[in-house]
């Protein structure tokens, strides 16, 4: 049986990987404006793989990934035709983030 802190660590790792997966999917879709806003990312996570995640948990996960260089913050306001509005602060996966995601998924045999 795993300890509560080990369970928390596994849960956090799963959340971080899901954030990276969503940002990677966005990167691969070749949108007119790269990256996802925090609210968009939270919406994708909450209605999909992590229905229990809160906005605060999403923000903390993104901050941790930015701190570790796996995600970058894009702060140039641009009009996004696909979204039909101006987007401001967005987050995008970095090459290091892609590398980490691939290695992590290979370890669990999901690639």
C-alpha cells in the first residue's frame, strides 16, 4: 500500500502529464494562435480526463511546469480567428516538455 504522500505525488504527476498532453494536442493542431489560456486548459481538463480538478489546481500545475521549463507563457495579445476573439496570456508546451511527455508515456507503455 502506498503512503498518502506517495499517492499525492502520483496524482500530481498524472495531473501534470494531462496538462502537457492537452498543450501538446493544441500545439499539433496548427491553430492560428498558439497556446491555451488557463480557462481553456481548465475547461478541457475538467470535461475530460480530470473532472475533479479545480481552477486553482490547474493554475498551480501550469505554474510548476513553467518553473521547470516544460511550458512557456505567451503574453502577446492577438486576435484568434478560430476563437473569434482576442486572446491574451496563453501557455504552450516547450520542446523540453514534449521530450518529458514522450519519455513519461513510453515508461508506462502508452506510446
